[in-house]
C-alpha cells in the first residue's frame, strides 16, 4: 500500500509551513536520507529527508504552496516492487486541506456507507438513504484553508460551487470567486443555527490610494507578529535601566584580541556582554527563570538567546552554557550561528530554548531602548551604544568616560522589581570589572 508522506513539524512551534521547493518529481526513486524538499517553517527554510525507500508515485501539494498544515499528506511513496494499482489509497490532500477523519461527514471514499456518514448530534444514525444534495441552510462543505481564504477575501461560501469530493469547496474554488459576487444567503440559510454560521471576518485595513507595492508576509514575519503581540498582551513588563562604564571592558577586549590574533579569533563587545549577562544570571538565580501557569522554573545554567536581524525578520540563536563557556568559544559560535541564521540554515535546537535574551542595537547608534520579552523566558536585556559622556570618576572628579545604557525587561509575574534590580547591578559590576567574569 502506498506510504503517505506528511508535512513534518520541523520546529517546536511549527503548525503550518510553506512547501518552498520539491527536489524530487513523480517517478523518482528515493532512499532513506535523500533530500526530498525544502520547507519554510516559522523560523527557517529547512531540508526534508526521506525516511523510507521507494518511488514517488504522486506529489499531492505543489511547490510554493502556503499554509500547509503539519500532518497534511504532501506525497505518496510506493515501496520497492509495489505496483500503483495494487491498492486504492485515499485521495491526497489538496494544498493544506486535512485528510477527513472517519467521523467527518465530508469523508471521501466509496467504502463509506451513507448511514455512517449521516450521523446527527445525538449519535443516532439516520435512515440508510443516500444523502440528499445540499439545500439552502445546510452546512457548507469546505476545507479549513478555503474557509480562511474566503474570510480574507469576503467571499460568501454559500454561493460557491465546490469542485472537491462530494462537492466540497477547496482553495481553487475560492481563488476563482470574486468578493461580493456570490449569491446572497436565502431566508432558509439565514434561519440556520448560529453555531453553523462562520465567524465574521475581520475588516482588512484600508490601503490608501497612494502608489505602493505589496510584500507577502513570510512565515517568520507572521510568527514574530503573533508572538510579540501575545507577549505585550499577556506578559506584564517592568523595565529597569542602568548606565555602565565600558572603559575597562574595552581595554580587556583589546588585550584579549591581541593574544587571540594568532588563533584567528576576534572578540566583539557583544561577546563580552553575553558572558556578563550569563554570569549575572547565575549570581542572581531568581532572574534565571521561566513562568508557567502552575509553577516557576528555575534554571541551573544560563543559555543566552541572542537577537540576530535577518532579511525576513528577527531570530534568536542560542549560546548554550554561556556562563561557563570561554570568550573565544562564545565568539566563534556566535559568528557561526549569526551567519547560518541569515542563510536560514539553523537547526531547530539552535534557536529554541534559552533562559534569557540579549538584544544589542548599539551598532546602529541607538542610545537606549526597551525590548519585548521572548516568551516563555523571564527577561531580555536591551543594550544601547557606548558613547563618550561626562562622568564622575572614581576619585570624585568630573571627567569623560565611555558609557553604555542597558535596560532589562522583566516578566513581573515571575521576577520582582528588587530581584531585577539586583541582576542589573550584578551585570553593571561585571562589565565595569570584567576580570571578575573570567574567574
């Protein structure tokens, strides 16, 4: 029997993806480990490997298809020596249309009996008669993707003729429909139970009559929008800012880079700040936490998520065990992770997890800003530019020093203001006396 190849979950947060490119075609022979397709997840474009050996008998989802749900059948594979006519597989899903469950009244397949298809809410099968054609007021048969597209376009599904199995409306039918052109619902349809009526579609933003171009949202941008909106809506942020003198850290960086030159390692200021934040989190463990509805998770090591800007949006590769890692290791790993993040080549385990985050916009000349917490983490550190400012020196005299403003955003459900202040104090002391974080 043909093997169903389904849309995989290539990241912990992936619910749907874009089938960016097929690297095989119908009739090709594949074996375990062969790269079959490139799939765009909410974080990166990743390669999808075959796990079975056989011949690609059917490609059910065309490349370039958006919104393909995890678990959707995207291709069929015939095992070695198997003929396509030996069995009759269930029809492959179209685009992101999920495969009907046995209890689905829209189920396809000739083996299903009418009496089993027509089961009412109370669990009593109806008379074993053929199901009548859809009448006004009956539930519209449509795939979830078709319903979503219809809502976005303002198309009334009751007036759309379905081309799918048993008259089911699919994506192609909605694509061919025009907003406002569908026939209006009849009196019978308007008297249907409220539960059967689709939810009203949100009103799209009105685009001004100004010359413009439209850019399709990537899966990454959609995920960023959703997660940051949830963070600001659900996480009570508290912001704490300190000014930090950088002169000793800059001198140490210069000395270390002179010694590391023969190894091809060049430390950035950000490398040292990652280390300082990690050590500070170990010193103030009440800030190295994650909030859940039932418990507070206290982490025993500091894994730092570092914000990296890419053409498609922000991604946060993780420097694991940053509190115990050497500066040269942090620097080497960070350069590699940042490069692969911009090339969309990160593995899921390289951008998930993390106990806290750091975002540095100093290279853009930003003096100070407040970052949005990356749930489910408990805090993020926002780092501004180092600049020469008037400063009261250690002997009490007024002078000029290199000063940087750093702002911590804390989840106030998990971290009290006093504990956040302790962390910011520990971070400042480590930066101003950087040898302490190397001990």
